């Protein structure tokens, strides 16, 4: 793994991909768990009225729980 050092500090490891999660992305929302939908009406100030909807499968997290071991092996 590559390392980086500051001019006056100790060496530290650079993570290879810090945004990678160990939990799989939800197959229902593809990792986009919350959306804002305009309902076609406007407020008195001219802004659009919106509602927020969360993915029912992952409950707005964007990830699913990993499969259990006996499910993965087909038992």
C-alpha cells in the first residue's frame, strides 16, 4: 500500500479506496435511497411543493444487509 509522509510528521498509510463499503448496494434503489418529488403545486412565494420518499427495501440507507452464510452456500 502506498505511503505518504508530511514534511514534519510520521509516515501514514493512504487507504486504497476510502468510499468503498463492505455492505452491498440496495438492488431496488441502486444506492439512491431518498428522492424528492415535486407534487405540481407551488407555495405563495413561488417555490414548488415537494415530498420526500425513501426506498422501502433499504429504509433510506442505500445498502442491504449481506446475505447470511447458509443463504450464500445454498443450504
